């Protein structure tokens, strides 16, 4: 009886994709398979032996985009028109040998190859690999492996001689990475595989003991500390934003997860407190399932970076605006500017525009990781491979942005004379209200009186400070001769003497606070 269950529906669904759209068109053109034969396969889709090779054909189509089809495959295509099932078997034998001995059953070079009987598809191999970006972890991976080997020796799982062999081999691995002579192998799907493979080449089978009771899930690097911020203050403006998060130690990876295994922990008596001391962690994770799957430290780093980029982007926007001809408060150094290929007069603030634009990239990485984390079940899932690419890209972006921002600020030319020319008496309308408050008037009434003074000046076509004392007294009898001090811009600034204000004494205090924070970070 024909199979009408879910698998048959799945087979038909795949065959519909292959035959009914652009993929099917390309598929038929590439392999010279006529539509009527595919229709035959669709009509006989109960036969899974036929469906499987058709799906393999799709795999061949994908492979053809990255390499030339093996001539042996094309030699089988002609068989399809005569006997489709024979063709299916023939094609299958090209891709996967029909007989595989137990000696051949493992996937060569993989840490997990024993259970598998077929080679990994080249496309899947590339899709699964993370070595292109987690190679940056070579140093901390070696450091973790050294600590773990000492833990194995203490637990009696390695002899002293074997531990020394491993430590010496790991030193050689680290030396090759540091000198740029480490050669990656196509089977190195991640940094852990690469280092263990090289260690085995150097010291032999003893290297295989290093992974005793260990999973790649619990080989996690220390969280990178946030780049140190060094704000520059000009005499023209005191505008500093220091995030308290920079001065905290929130990174949850201060609590290590080595020796948590894949899920349940380590059953072989490895001393986790020894690993804690070796790796200089502050505490030990209390749950192995959480330790291998939580990425709070990554999320916190990406959030910190996003928050930092928010402030840097706003700073960049301020400087772009203040550098325009309409303001001319600041002038960007040529070292951090570019020109126009069409308009000779242009000086583009590309450094600031790029700082502003990089914020979107960092935000995207942060949001992307949170989207990945929100749908995962407990313990480690391969989805978490995305964390390293996010961390490395954001770390590189932040490093570049902070260096450029430091260069921009340190070479920025301030034009206080242009700032002074931009001052206008109507900016002091609030000060006029404060004047009346100091005379005993409630602020709401003072606010209304100041507004009436602004309206009176506009009606007369004069500036606010050009109103006579008599004209001001028509609004409130509290105005007297000392109102002239309100029109002093310096006095206006100095009245904001509370901590955090714009008075010179307050700005000096702020600078001292920032310098103290920086000294604490550098200690």
C-alpha cells in the first residue's frame, strides 16, 4: 500500500520545489533531466529510494556553484532516461559508497566522528565551521587546556610525564600561533579542534587524553574587558558622558564553566577549584547546565558596546553640526577628514560620519544575539556559535571607533570667538525668570513675566537686553537696577555651581571625577 504519511508528504513537497520553480529549471538544465522523468518520480514518491537521490541531485546543484561537477556524476545522468531507479542507485554510489566498513565508519579528523558513517557535505562543512573567526581565541584556548591538564593530573587521569608532554606541546602550539606559522587544516571546524589536532601531531596519542571528561561546550574564553575611555575636555565646552557600567565588573564570565562537561558536569573528579585558581576566576558556576549555555557575559558586552556607541554617535552628530559653516564652532583636523571628487571646496567629516554609522552595526549584533538566545532550550545549542562572531566584530569595531574618536577630539580645533558671536540675549530669558525668583516671586509667575518681556522686545524690534528698566517695571515692580547683571553671559554660566553644573568650579570637579575613574580602571 502506498505510503501516505508525513514522510511521503515531505517527499512530494521537496519534489514540487525541485520541479515547479526556478531551482527546478536550473536543476533540469544543469543535469539534462527531462521534466517527464521528474514527473515519474513525483508520481512514485512513495519510493523513498527514488526520492533520496533526487534530493542528492539538489545537493549537486549547490556544489556546482563552488566546484566543477565530478565527471563521474555526469556519466550517470544518461542512465536516468532508461531506468530511473538504476540511475538513483548509481548516483548514490558516486556520492556515498554503498559498503562502508567499521574501520571506515568514522569521519576522519573530527572530535565526534565515531558515530557517523558518511562524509560531511562540503557545503555543510563550510556552514558549520567557525574557525575563521574563533581562531582569535587561540591564546585563551591554550590557557584553558593547560589548566585542565593540571586538573587531570591532580585527579590521577594523567601521569606527571603525560601532563608535561601536553604542556610542552601546548607551548609549541602557542608559539606557532604567536609567530603566525600555525597551519589550519580543512577539518579544523573550530579553534578547539585545530589546537587539539596540532597537539596530537606534536606529541602523539597522549593529546587525546586532554579531552577526558571535557566538552567544547565548557571551553569558553574570558570576557574581554571594555576598552578604556579617555574623554578629552576643551575649554570651550564641558560635555562628558561617563557610563557607570564602564566602572563596574558585571561580566558574568568571572564565574567559570570549565569542567561542566556537555550538560551534567564532570564525573571524573577534576578539581574545579584548581581550575578556578589557574584561570584566575572569581567564583565557580553553581550549575553545569546553565554554565554551558548562558551567554549573559556576551549580551552584557554587546549591550555595553551599544550604549557606548549611542553616546559616541551623538557626540559625532554634535561635532558634525557644530563644524558646519552655519556654526563654525569647531574645525576637524585634515587628518580625520576627506575631500570631494567633484567639489574642491568640500571638507567631509567622514571620521565622524563613520563613527555615527558604526552604531547601527553594533546595535544589530546586540539585537541579533538576543534574538538567538530567546528561542533556545536549556544547555548548549549550536546556535550559540553566533556569539563569537558578534563579540569579535563588535570588539574590532569598538577598538577602531575609540581610536578614531580619540584622534578626532585630540586634534579638534575650537573657535570660541565664533561661539561668542552666536550668543544671543534671548538665551537669558530663563535667567530673567530666575532673577525674579530670587526677588521672591513664585517661579510660575516669574516664567510668565519673563515671557511678557520677550514679547515686548519682539514687539519693539529690539533684543531682550535693550529693554529699559522702566519698560521692564511695567511687567513687574521687582525689576531694579541690578537686573543688568542678568545680561552677563559669564555670570549666567557661573550661577550653575551645583555639582554637575556648567560653572567653572563644577567643571573642574567633573574633570577630577573622570580622571579618578580612569586611574581606577588603569590600576
